[in-house]
C-alpha cells in the first residue's frame, strides 16, 4: 500500500534502519531488529541508502525483507552520482519486490568522495521527475526544521520544499531535531507558501555521550540548553544518560502528537531496544491515538 494513502486515514508510526557496514556478518542481526519492530505495528519502516549509492543493492534486499514481514518499506533512493541507468535498475529491483514507496533524495557528498558528484541528478527534484516518468512509485521528500545547511535562509529552503511537492512528493519526513519549536515553525511557514502535504517529524534519542558532538557536527542541530546541561552533567554515567535521552524523546513525541503531528518517525540506529524503551512508555498513546 502507498504510505500516502495510509496518511489519509490515520496517524502513522514508523522507524528507520540502515544497511550494516559489514553486511554479510551483521545482516542477521538487522533482520532480528526488524522482526522485533513488527510487534509495535509500524505503518512503515524506512531503509537508508548511502549518499554515493554504494549499498543500494543491500537497501533493496532489506526493503524486500520488510515487505515479506507484512510491513510497508520506504526505500531510500539517492540521486548523487547515479546515472539514469543506475536509477532504472534500482526501480526495476524495487518493483520486483513489490515495493511501492521510496524516499527520493539528492544525497550529500561524502567527505571522502573525490569524483564529480550529482552529474545527472543535481537536485532531489531532478530525481523525482525521473522517477515519475519511469515508474508508478510513490515517493516522499526530506525536509529540514532548522533549514538545509546549503540554504541561506528557511525561506530559500521552503522554496525547494515546495518544488519537491510540485514534483510529486506525497509527504515529507524531517531531519532530526531536538527543539520542537523548529518543527512547528517549519509546518507553519510551509503552509503559508502552499505546501499542503503531511510533514512527519523525525525523532532520534541521544543515548550515548559520544553522540552529542557527532550529531551537532553532522547536522548542525540545536540542542536546547536545559537538555544539553542534563546530558553533559550525566555524560560519565551511561545508564542515566540513556534514561535521559529516552525520556526526552518521549517528551518530544507526546508534545508533537498533542499538537497534531501526522505521524512519528523514529530513528533507532538499528537498535530495537531503543524502540522498546520508547514504546513501553507510550504504549497507550500509540494504541489509542494511532
């Protein structure tokens, strides 16, 4: 089923996983994680693809496994350095596994990538147009509550977001954020410029002390001062640190639901325990309001 149809009927719960680096050695563990996620009745599970397309085959195999488990997969499809032939082959593989939904991305150039990037698909919209012309896949777009790093302003970013909707994006999933006000601002400003599609917020718990610096370096995210103070104070106590991270994610989710978010997308970093900890705190919320 197309995820856009599900969103017209109900609020969605979804998770995101990624192909392991040591695929052959670790894929069984990831499949165990997916099996564990099934008990939470997710509406879909998203599977990332490397920015340079290097693990596209693995992405498709994992998405196929998710489909076999009776869950809708959302396979990432990255333009980046891909050729038209690469994308056609990817589309063919997805269709062979009855996968109907993709998240269409340009992809950010990896730090160690030396070749020319984005030869054919310079923007996510170029990839979306090509998908539209060559398949009946339903696709989503990415968006950024604090603005994309390459845009000078939120206004500029919203222009690109509107272009994605015009290219056929049927819903959006946000990059992670830790201050919900950025999400509410994004939704409010998006509606003003004619973006009408659902905007699903993405939440990722900070459960390891090392993740504070890495997250800020990767995404340039704002971590609210009170939350950051707690994280830094307890950074030498891993168990307490994790508890704070999970509880803060729970707070974010409860607030987002109360203020009308069309779904919740949880980045679990392939850790089913993270999903378990969140779900057991919000079991009644998910069962009654989703």
